[in-house]
């Protein structure tokens, strides 16, 4: 008797079996270069409903549809020239495009919206699985709704273990933050809905027009249904999080051992069971990659409060700080 959930290596036989299961309407947790996803056949409403149940996700929060080819893009969405430009430049990769939806995509996927979010991921195992499945796969992050996103197969097991059977283990996620989402319904007025590893400046350069910034967490209004997932509070540990523009090693050193301190870079001459950092040298890519794993690890240690240092600069720093602001929101 296998013990569920199973962590599976991506052998050809396993990938073929998982592809069959997906086509038959079952859920499979999958690795992507951003975060792990909980996948179902995007053209099967019944299968996609299981995602909402497993995650405890409200039905008004739409899913991202993952594709293997540009042919699948035009299968699910009305494509425009701006979308093709970005697809050519950034796919496969951590960019999601919001476009007018085609009728084959069930309403449960788009939460009733006339648009659909589409992404072509680059993780080699997920790409193989998409190809074998032969259908687009809807997949939100594979975590219980509202908690920190998973960046390893072990995180998925810890969060959804009782709700799912199969987790395809593709190792730790290379990027570690969810994809950038850009709304291209009106290609002349692209809007950033969620910052990620593809930056606003890169999008502007590729499109040749300005791209409106993502709303600051806390000010995004749910009722507007622009990006319903842009809740002020999201990606949140259970422990209270307090953000700081800069952390002082001496203040951290003098603090109560019940308070945790997460620095961006390794602080010099400071050590302790309550001292953490995202990247030894403060490199933003490394910090992004380890952000969620660090928040989870520190959350599990049961501190009274977690102090976190915000990233400085633009681009990837915006994406890191966006997630931190949501983690800290009340
Ligand atoms: O990197 C990622 O994007 C990961 C991996 C698994 O691909 N997926 C992910 O999915 O982060 P999720 O469900 O956690 O976040 C999807 C976001 C939500 O905030 C949702 O509101 C937004 O995409 N979204 C989906 N469809 C939309 C639409 N039609 N219009 C606006 N926003 C949409
Ligand atoms: Mg999510």
C-alpha cells in the first residue's frame, strides 16, 4: 500500500502515468521555476473544482492556465500582437499574461471573468508533463489558501499532504516567487497586476509603451476584480511579521530571544538562534529564491514576532517587498 502523498521523481514512466491521471481529471502537484503548483486539466471544470476544494480557495479567485506551446495559447485566449511580443521574449518563463478568454476555458477557471491568465513555464519536468498531458493545465500555487507559497516538494506535502496523492518532485524552485502578471486585455494600456522576476522595466522595453505599476498591497480593492488574488493579506506566516527598511544588527543582538530577525544579507559579528538571513551576500536572486522557505522555517519555530528587512532597489526588490508587505498585512 503506497502512503499518500507520494513524492515522485520525474522518470519517463512516472511522467506518463501522471499525464494520464491529469487527463482523467485528477490533481497532481507540480514543480515550476517560480513556486510549486497544484495542477488539473484546465478544460475540465470538474477537475478544476477539486483545486479550489483542496486549497480552500474562494471561488472568486481565478487560476492560471499553463501551456506548452503557442498553439495552446490561441486555444484558450484571444491573442494580440503585444502578447506575442512578450511570449517571444519571456516564454517559457515566469510571466503570466491576462487576455480575453475563449469559450473552451470553463468559468470555474476564470472565476466567471471574461479573461484568462496564461503562462508557459520553463521547468523541464513540468514542460515534459504538459507535453505528455496534451491539454493546458490550470494550477495555482500548491499551498492552503493564504499561506506562504511552496518552493519545494516538502513544502507541498506539509501544507496539502492530506488533500492530494501525487507530488512531482522537481527540486527547489529556481526563482522562488510567483510569476509576474501583466494585464494585456487592452494592449495599448498594459498593467502590471503582480510584480515578479520579469520586471516592469523589462516589460516596457519589450513592448515600447509604459506599463502601469502593480497596486501597493493594502490598497488593492477586492471588489474591483482586477486581480482578485491581490489580497492585502496573503502569503502569510502564522507569526506576526514586522517590516523594516533596514535592520540594525545591534538592536537584533539586544532583543528578546522570542523575536526573530531576518536580514537580507548575513550580518557581520552577529549570531544566535533568532538571527536569519536570506542571502549571505544580500544577492536579490538568492534572497528571492530563499524567501518563502525562510519564512516557513522561522514560522515553524514559534517566535512571538518575526522582523524582516525589506529589499532595496527596484525590479526583483519590488517583487520581494510585495510578498513581504502581504505577509505582514493584518
Ligand atoms: O508563478 C505562478 O504564477 C504560480 C505557478 C504555479 O505558475 N501560480 C500562481 O497561481 O501563483 P496563484 O493562483 O497562486 O496566483 C494566480 C493569480 C491570482 O492572484 C489571480 O487572481 C490572478 O492570478 N489571476 C488569474 N486569472 C486572472 C484574470 N483573469 N484576471 C486577473 N488576475 C487573474
Ligand atoms: Mg497563490
